[in-house]
C-alpha cells in the first residue's frame, strides 16, 4: 500500500511541484496519473521510489516511511519497485537477456554486470520474465535490433525479473505507435491482474488511460483535482484537469485574433 499524507515537493528553484497530496493506493491497483505537462506527474511517481525526496508531509510504502530510509535500505527498497521510462534505459549494444540479467544483480559494478557471469538461477528468472512479456525468442538478440515496442517489453521484463510489488511507468507509450502501445498496455494489464503487482502509470493519452486503468488521478499545478474510477471520468472532469491548457489556448487564440 502507498500512502501520501499531505505530501509536498518543492524543488531547489522554489517550484512547488506537489502540494497537499493525499492519496492511498492499495496493493494491486492499476492507476493512471493524467494532467498537463508540468503538472507534477513525474515528480509524484519519482517520490514513491525515492528518486526525489519529498519536502513536506509523509509518504508511506508498505508501512515504511520512505524519507527515513538510508543508503543500503534505499537500494533494498527500490528492488521492490520497478521503474519504467519512456526512453527504456536499455544498453542497446548488448543482448536482451543481459539487459534483463543486469537488474538481478544491481550491486555489481556496471562493467562486471555487462561482462559478468550470471548464475543459472538468475538466467531462469530472466528468461521467464521475457516469456511473460512474449519475447523469449529475442533473448539472444541485441537490443539495437528490436523495435520500440519490443524494447519497451525488454524494459518491462527487466522490471519483472526483480519480482517487484509495484511498477511505476513514466509515459511508457509516449514514443510508440498505436498498435505497439496497445501491446505494451496489454502487458501491463496482464501483469497487474495475474501477478497482483500495483501499476502506476503517467500518461498523456487520456483514452488509453481510461481504457486500461481502474482508477484515474488528475493532477493540476501540483494538486490532485480528481481521484476516482475510470468510469466516473466525464468531459467536465477532463476539462477541469486540463483547464490550464484550455485557458492558455483561448488566450493565445484571443491574441491571434
Ligand atoms: N529537477 C527539477 N528541478 C527543478 N524543477 C523541476 C525539476 N523537475 C521538475 N521540475 C518542475 O516541477 C514541475 C513539475 O514537473 P514534472 O516533471 O513532475 O511534470 P510532469 O507532469 O511530469 O510533466 P510532463 O508531462 O511534461 O512530463 C514543473 O514546473 C517542472 O518545471
Ligand atoms: Mg513527466
């Protein structure tokens, strides 16, 4: 369970990226966070795995206060939380399998991980993660030879091999075509349902968010302006979440006239 209690995040430059965030996300939920560019979506996600420190309130993940973690504890904590980026963050000149294996031994220095010898147990874990996302046949192919969608699946397999409780995905389909996006979203959905892994995803495609997520959290100017079931999202609610843009757009149009 993830609990935000009056969470605030102010960056060094005094930008208030998050304010008064109060949320409870239960284990196994599929949540989409939507909102304008700059609303605070990435910041919110990154506070959960302590990539960013919160500057106020409390953030509790499975009974642990995230701010209280130190050094080694942070690394242990992060193993339970997979993070997926738009840019995949893969090493493209090496094989799919090695990219997945690397996540299993994060303690090793980077060069050892790339050249390193992995245990049979780790290899089985990595291969089964690739199987779960349907790209087992690509295990020995270089990542650079895969399509964008296949690369995103490698990133997902890498996260799955860690056996996480939570997957955070920051715009995982932003650079994919609609068909590939659907495949990747189907993977997330399946993993969420079959493995009871919580999935929290930042996404600009509202239709996709509504189709896949059970719950939508709308963020505007660092605040939660909507939190409810996908079915409850109406055009008025979307207008409110994206209000800033509507107003700005009108202002620009007014000026142009
Ligand atoms: N490292 C940082 N240092 C200072 N300010 C930052 C930093 N990261 C983000 N911000 C600011 O915090 C606010 C929220 O940014 P954030 O990246 O969370 O938005 P977002 O909703 O993810 O946007 P996008 O949809 O464009 O990815 C913005 O005003 C941004 O400029
Ligand atoms: Mg972002």
